[in-house]
C-alpha cells in the first residue's frame, strides 16, 4: 500500500472495501509525523545559527527516518492483521468440534488484530521526544512543523489504540484483555500529556 499514489490510496480508503481502515490511516499519520520531525531536523542541519545542536539534529533525522519507514510498512501490516480472523470466520461450524476449532482460530486471530495496532501506536509514540527536541532546539522558522508532528503523533497513537480496543472487546481471555487494556490506557495517558507538554512550547 505504501507504493500507491496518494489519490489512489485515498480512493481505496473511501471505497466499500474494509481495508485500508482506521489502523492503516493511523500508521499514515505516524509516518507523516516522523517525516515532519525529520524535515525540521534537516532544516536545522548546516545552519550556522544552530551549530551547537547539529549533532543532535543529525541523530534525530536518522531516527525519524527509521520510524517513518517502519510506519509506512505498518500501513500494510494493519490491513493484514485481521486476515486470520476473516479466514477463521469462513471455517466450517457444523459440528461441535468444528465450532471449537473455529472459535479457537478466531480468538487467536483477534489477538493478532489487537496487537498489531498497539505496535503501530507504540511506533508513533516514539516520535514524540524527537518532535519535542525539534520544537525546542530546531530551526525556529519550522517550529510549527514540529508542533504539527506532535499533533499527528498523538492522533496516530490514539487512533491505532481504538483498533486495539475494538478487538479486545471480542477476546475471551480475561487475563490477556486486562493486561492489554492497562497497556492501552497507560499509552493513551502518556501521549496526551506529552502532546500538551510540547504544545505548551508553541510561540503562537
């Protein structure tokens, strides 16, 4: 999907097909967040005014580039994550044994469908400290791009976690659900607070 033209990707999203859905769009938001932070870092590198932070900005640009690549791959990963559930739904259910096998396959697939968007959210959250650094120390002419990066990171995290939560609602393993739900809640709280912290640095 990452190779699609933007106009085609948007049209595919708008269609009646189930993918790409919210999780893939969350990954897109995360990739764009990483790209903006990378851009601010690159706009800082080589400027005499910012010589003291050049090393830091080079490091940020490299790490943001890695996250951008990961999140672009996550677009397809999210679309694939529900495949096991879809396949399980097609399994026969005429006998008790078939029903049990089908249920087990669906439950296993649902865990994958919950975990992949959580991983996407985690990747998107990793952008936050880099966005904060470029807002604080990067090229002041691009500070708003750093702020938009933080906003997109928050959106990516919260959006991906919604996909985790909807799949957790169908999982019967109570211990697993409790553990994942706590992780989701913790990450939600962290990203909201982190965004507030970064936005408080806005000169506008």
